[in-house]
């Protein structure tokens, strides 16, 4: 009796194991789209009024722009191996994002300080874009 129960259990496990392989391919993690995709994002952000006219916009209205910039520094740093100026530009962008938030620019902080912070953000974004565009993977795409 025990032998028969063992064989039935073993057969059931074998069937279940076989079925799990038929479920299809296993999911793969997201792939890195590369520096070219970041360059496209930066082009779009560079068209924003907060970048093109930082002294003419109200700093609180740039909250979404700054939020979109918040992860750019870290992403750019991934591609900075062998390109120290890109890493430096990413650091400056991160510092400007922190300053915007630290100066409470979304809550109506000091208007002059926040305007200067938006200028710093604009400059840092341009620098990251310039350095990123110099990478071979990005330069060949735009040619």
C-alpha cells in the first residue's frame, strides 16, 4: 500500500513539474535602453520653459520639470565610465535638484534664490546633455 501511494505521489509530482515547464518563457528584467534614450529625454526636457526661460517662470510651476530631472543624474552616471566630465555634470544636476527642493521652491520659497536655482538647473541640464551627446553610442545615432 505504501509503495502504491509513493508511486502515485511521485507520478503527480512528475506531472506537475512537466506542466511548470510548459508555462512559457520566464520573464526577463527590463533592459537598459542606453545613453541614446537618455539623450532623447534630455532633448525633450530642454524644450521646457523652465529650461529655456528660467528667469521668466514662477519656480513652483517647475516642480514637474524638476521631478523629471531627479533621476537623470543617476542614469547619466551609469554611462560616465571613462567620461569624468559626464559624472561631474551629473553631480551638478543632482546638487541643483537638491537646492530647488531644499529652498522650498515648490512652496513659494525666496523668489530670487529659486530663480537662481532654476538657472543652475538649466545650466546643469545643458552640461549633462553636452557630455552625454559626446559619447560614441549617442554621437553615432545623431549622425
